[in-house]
C-alpha cells in the first residue's frame, strides 16, 4: 500500500492479532491502532451475570460514545473502580488494551466508528472516476486537523 504511494492511513484495526499489530506499528507508526469496542463490550457482558448486564451496559455505551479520548478514559476508570470488587474478570477485560479500544475517540468525529468499518475506510461507494476516495470538505478539514495534531505531538 505504502509502496504504491498511499499516504499513512489514520486508523488501522488490528483486532487481537499480535503479529499484525507489530507489523502495523513497524510499517505505519503514525497510524492509530484501533480495537473494536463492540467486540470488547460483548466480551465484558459475557463475563457478567444476567442481573448485572442491564446496569453495566449503559456505562460501556457511554465509554464507547464519549466525545473524546480523555472522557472515555475517565468513564472507564469510574466504571472499573465502581465494579472491580464484584466483577473483576469483566473489569480486567475492559482495562485490557483500553488505549487501543478508545483510539477511535482521538479521531475526528466524521471518521469515528466503534462498530462496522465505515465506507471511508475502503471508499467503496465514494470512489471518483480517477479511483481516489471522494471526501467531503468537512472530512478533509477534520483529517487535516488530526494530521497536524499528530505532527505537533511528534515534534513536541
């Protein structure tokens, strides 16, 4: 992909494949490595007794849908501190690789997806006649702002 002239992708989903994660880090160091929060949420809920699922699921949705990374991190920490004693296995699952699970919250709002990959990942329905993905002006501005932020972090 990079050899063909593609720019460094912003988000890359690696799931739980450690070899793929290492390859992504080596080949695309600037990319945000993202874990699917829906899979994490299912795994957490599977570790809870039925009586607790209805109480904890809204917390997980709030963590996933937080407006930014810091808010998501804070909500996750509150959830863990509140339920760790009673549901240690579920809270350990939430804490496991939480950074990658919340990485989508670092991206511009138009680029976020905590469930299925959005069309902009593949550009499947938005290719121009020249084969390039056709982004909206808002998406372009948000992407530019995100890239500038990442470059400023790298240079700091």
